[in-house]
């Protein structure tokens, strides 16, 4: 059986000469929960954003569900992105719009561009948006402005928006980095539920190893754009930890 996601020698060099990714290769089977770890600047966000081409790779290939993402034209890329949800660290909501409108934005790849300009969505999409808000515990916030919500609530809106795409894969780019530990677990539990109950594959970049051990099936570790580790969370011993984070790093949790 072919993997859902295949990364082949993926590289990214920015215009300033920074090599964010250096020939990174790995495969992800459907249904796995993968944590991507490493220091700030190790290439985690670049990796996730190259997968759906929010950032254009410099070299290598990304193959998702049998489609070559890196070779896709605009129309093909739009179809591919329908099935790849994205959850952002800074939520990426339209603050002045309602929560419901933000969630419906997850259907933009499925409706005509003209209708989307006027925020006109079919009735089933509206019903689906209300259902996804209920799923993340925000049924009563549908008509609130997005910026009236707390950080944890805004991130749950982001998850509901991603679910509107009927994704096969969710890319979560440090989704709990700006939240306190209690809220972090709440968000991670929603992602875990989606992974386990819906069978949605999750790639989630994380900073804290306690979250990695609690939620991830597998760990991908980067250091200065290089793949340093690919395996089970419990296989990260003290020696491997120092390879990933540096000899001066202190292990916590």
C-alpha cells in the first residue's frame, strides 16, 4: 500500500541564503499522528508549508495521495489543497468576521470563486459549519466576532475550519505555542480525536516533549534543516535529545 504522504529529498533555500531544509525524506502512512520537533529555526514550519506549497520548495518532491504536489499547476494544486487542512500558530482568522464565516472559509476550495466573494455558501455547508463548531465546543459562538474569543477558542475555530475541508491530512504548525499548558492539552485532544475517530493523518510541529510523548505515534526531528531522527517518541534518549537540540540543551519532561 502506498503511503498517504511521501517526501523525497525536500530542500528549501531562502533568498537570503538560509538553507531551511536539506534533502529531507520520509513517508507517512494514512492515519498516523506525527510530531515534528526541533529548535526554532530548525525547519519545522518550512517543512509543513512546503507540503501544501504555501512555501515553494527549492528541490525535491512532495507526493500526497498519489499526486505530485510539487509539479501541480494552479488548478491541480487547488484540488490537492482541498484535502489538506492547515492549523496555524497565530490562528489566521479574519478578526472582524463572525466565527461561522471563518469556519465556512474551509469550504472555499469547493465553491465557485464568485460565490465565495460574497460569502455565499450552500445550505449544507452552513449546517456542516454549525456541526463542526459544536464538535469543538463552540456552538454558541457562531455569530460572535472572531476577535471576541480567547486564544484557545480561536484555535478551536481554526480546527473547525480545517475540518470543513473533509481533509485526509491536517498540518498543524505549532498550534499550541501561544497557549498555556491547560489550553495546549485541550487543543491537542481535539487533534487526537480527529486522528483517532476520523482517521485523519496529522503532522503537528511541537516544542514540548511531554506533548510529543502524550499524543504522537511517531517523531520526525529536524536540526538546521537536516532530518536527525525518525522513530518512536520513547526512542529519544538523552544522547538523541542532545543531537536534536544541542549539547547545551536541558531535558524537561
